[in-house]
C-alpha cells in the first residue's frame, strides 16, 4: 500500500494539536523536518532536539536534502538543497507505506518549499499517490459520499484516513485512501 504525504507549517497555531493527533492515530506517520536549519526562535517545541525527544524515530531531519537554500531571501526563488536525493528518498519511504508529514515553519503553504516538494513527489508518483480534495465525491465500500470539507486536507492525509460524509447516516466514515475512488 502506498503511503500518504501531508504538510504542516507550525506558524499556524492549530498545527501542534493536529500534528499530535495525527501521530497518535497513525502509527505509520513520520515527521520529515524540511527546514534547512531545524531551529525555531520563538518556541522550543519546534527545535530539532525537542522533536527528537518527543517523537524518537518518528522524527527525521531532512533539511540537508530538502531545505530551501534561499529561505533567508524571500526575493529569491525556492531552491532545494539536494532535490534529486531528497525526492528519491521521500518516494522510497512512501512506497514502503509510510505517511510522511513535511514540516516547516511557514504558515502559507502556497509560498513555502513544502509545496514544491509535494508537487515534485506527486509528479514522480503520479496517480499512485492519492490526492483527494475537500468536498470531492468518492466511492467508498459503503457507497458514495464526499470527503469531509470541515477537516483540513493535510489532517486527512496525515492520518492516512479520509473522513467521508454520506447522504444518510453510516457508522463507518473513515477510510484508507486505497478504499476510495473518485466519482466524476
């Protein structure tokens, strides 16, 4: 089974709670720290040493490969330190069935190197990497439904389970990506 890929920017104050919950419910989740320098000046929670203590082997620093070498100069474009090596490593981990949670300090995903990394992995894996969207119609083993739009997309991905709304009540509403298929 292919793993999932999620991203979290810890400048968003909800991130800590969502990350902790995802790590609790998904034993195959691993935090991949993509910061070139794994340090946070305003919170020790996000420093490499704290993350290593809190998560042990479920925390991996890969900023040496996936960090943005131009992070200090927002005028420069995003450039990953060792793009080929880093993306190839992520793909291998996903193929092992792990859920990878890309971590950075940026709040705005669209302007962060996490988006560049996600897009490069998506190109590499194509349709093998499930990429459902909020509110998307899907077919589940229980029938048709929609991906719950009230839960952030990266929370679905980090848990490696998608919450689905059905037209009428059904006791099971969480499904692995492999159990879902898109409906047009």
